C-alpha cells in the first residue's frame, strides 16, 4: 500500500484513492513558506490538501489546550486567594485567643524568671540562635556555690512552634517553669522563622540546637542518657 508522509511531523497517512502525490507537490517541499506558496498557486494539490487538514487538527488541539489553561487559571487564582485568606484568618484567631497567656508568659520570662541561663548554640549565629536553660533548684544551688552539678537530672528539649512565621523560646516559659519544679532540666530552643530563613534553615537551626544540648546538658546537671524532645 502506498502512503503519503507529512514532512513537518513525520506522520504517515493513507494514500487517497486516485491521488498520486509527486515530490514537488508534497514530499519534496520542506519549507513552510514554499508550502503556503504552493497552496496559493496549486490549491488542487491533494498532498497539500492532506497537509492543510493535518495542520488544522493541530490548530484545534492548540485552541483546546489554551481554553483549558484559561479555565484552570480563572478558577485557580480565586481558590488560592481563598486559601491564603483562610490561613491568615486562622493565624489571627490563633494570636487573639492565645495573646493573654502569651503576655503573661513573656512577662515572666523577661522580668520575673529566675535561674534561667541563656546560651548561644551556634558560632557566628544571630540573636535567634540561643537556648534558655531552666535550672532546677539542686542545679541552681550547686552553681551558686561554685560547684559542678551532678549530671543526673532528666533533660527535656522544647522546640516551640508558630506556623513557621512567628514564635519565640519564651512561648514555653510557663511549661518549663512547671516542669522545673518537678526536677526536670528544661532547655527551650529559639530558631529563625520565615522570612528570616526557609524551611531548610529552620531545620538546620533546630538540628544544631539539639546537637548542642546533647553535648552540653551535663554541664548544667542534665543526664545525657535521659534526654527527651518536645
């Protein structure tokens, strides 16, 4: 069976009955300008009619793709706006409901907190690369007397959340205060949030802080074999 080939897309089509395409009519024409010129000068050429129909099909497919993209864009943008608005509304409610407790906790952390040691866990780090160590009574007394505390106190590392955009180590100060009364050495971790850094930067900060806690907890009376992460 003789077939005719569409030069631009190299697709083979069945030969029309009674059609004998010649090289100058179809196969030999490689330039689109020559094809258009041949269509104008020889509109009855069956090979070029076949090629024109094939191009029309491609045009239809292109129009369908553009229409689908426009419909997707028209619906997707409003949906993204609704999602962002919902996110910020939830964040605002989160702040409003927790604000009274946050104010009390931060006031205790800033003014009334005792036996809280702040240390930097990252060399050449910013003010966010710090941890607060809440010393139990036994550890505080030993340090006050100039002695090294015994490393036998359970350690709890606390990493505060904040929707990746706001947060502070002072958020957990009231929890650390209660756990310290139970004889637990609490270490509150502070780290950078967006837009100061990306998710990768947050992970790197927390990883460095946890590593520092494992290496230095014994200096503050913490048991390096009894460390938990919250």
